[in-house]
């Protein structure tokens, strides 16, 4: 809980046998160049940023562990270094495209994702992870800038207005269902090789299973594939699967009430936004909301789908009226 920022958040995680999901919750101060783990009630100053992340690993947990431990601190380091150019060098323009003096520029977020991707490929070669992060920055007028970055198919959605009647995704999955992503993968394969969009085939040569990205047409020797088109790590997969995140942002006014849901695909493959909203409107407490969504997603997976039970990680964030700096003086 961050009272001055007007933010309360809760996380619920239900691991499966694989236990490959991770999450991070940190408070970032760009004034001090510090980052601290969020625990209990936390104070915040104008310009401070609440950093929340969900990391859905695959092929092992090592890559998600690296994201949990390194990503937010990597962003702080790069922002602080970017504010202090070397003597005699010309400082690159890293002015934020959003509002607020202390907003994290998208460039540093993207560079940090790529840096962690390189770390993962060096020390965790055989696994990878999706990643989604939400950054909430407090402005002097009490408004909050919400910034979302992601690679893969973990997702965040925003619910606002009375009883959360207005809702929308604030991230869009990196999958082959997106024509722009599919086109990028196909063009990479045609120009550089090492990327094929296809399905596996059974003994009769009939296509089976979902569309995926392979390094070559699948056979008995080549079966490595990914259904997402962007991820962290995955050094043994196609180089067309990149680690560059997309970034979106929007402003929450001082007196506005918004609820965010950030979750791995363990939630989103059995819940649509409409059904999430139905549950959220009856549960005002974010702790109970996160718990109910997680338990219900496991139930739906077991009872109503053919999916294997997956890890489920859900963060529910309430952004309500904040206290600006003038009111505290």
C-alpha cells in the first residue's frame, strides 16, 4: 500500500508442478537512484515510481528468476547513468514522451529488457520467459502516469468508471494471431533464415497443434518451437523471436479510480475482460480480488478446458485519490 500515491496492490500466485512464474514489486526513486522492495505500507515522494512485474517462465525457472532479480534495478542504473553523461560527451535526448519530470523514458526500459535478455542467454540458455511490467509514477499535481511494457503473452488490463463499466487491455499479446508480428517473423525467415511459421504434423502428414515459430520445418530432430513471437532468453530458439518490448502509457487523474489486473496467461486463457470485470465489481478489496481470480482460473482450467494446469500469477492494483505535495505541507 502506498497512501500518498493513492495505490494499493495485492498479488496471488498459485504455482503448478513446474513453478516457473515469478513477480516483482519495488519502489523506485529516481531522485536518489534507489530501489527498494515493496513491503507493507510504503511512503512515496513526487517523482517516485511503483514498479510491478509478472514473469512467466518456460523451459525452466532460471530466466524468470533473473528478471525478478535484475530488471528493475537495471532500469534504475540506466536512467541514472543517462542523466549523467561522460565529460565532454553530448547527452542523448532522453526526455520523456509522457508527463512528469521523473517519468522513466521508454528507451531505458527497452535497453534494460535487452540487457536482461543477454544475461539470460549467457546463464540460462535452455529456458526463457514472458515479461510484463507496469510503472506508476506520482506527479506533483496528484496525477499518476501509468506505463506498461511487455514481451510475450502475459497481459495487463485497465478497468475504470462506475462498477468498472469501461475496460480495455493495456497490452496486446505477442503471438502469431497478430498480423504485424506474423509478418515480421515470416519476413525474417525469408531474408535471414532460421524462422518458419507452421504447425507440427502427425505420422500421416496432417497438421496438428497450434501455429508456432520454428527454426526449421519440424521433423523428428527439430521440434523446438515457441507460440509467442517475443520473449526474454530462449537462446536455442529462432532469432526472429526478439526481446524488444512494446510500451504504452496513460494518465490517471488525481481523483480518478482505476483498477489494473496484471497476470500471466494462466488467467487470460480462461478469462476475458468482461468476466474479469464481473468478478471485480463484487470484490472491492484488491487482496480478495486477486485471490478469487487466481482460484477461479485454476478451477476453470481443470474443469472446463483441455489445457494442462499452469502457474497463475495475478497482481490487482487499485489507483484511487492521491495526496499531492501541497496538501502535505
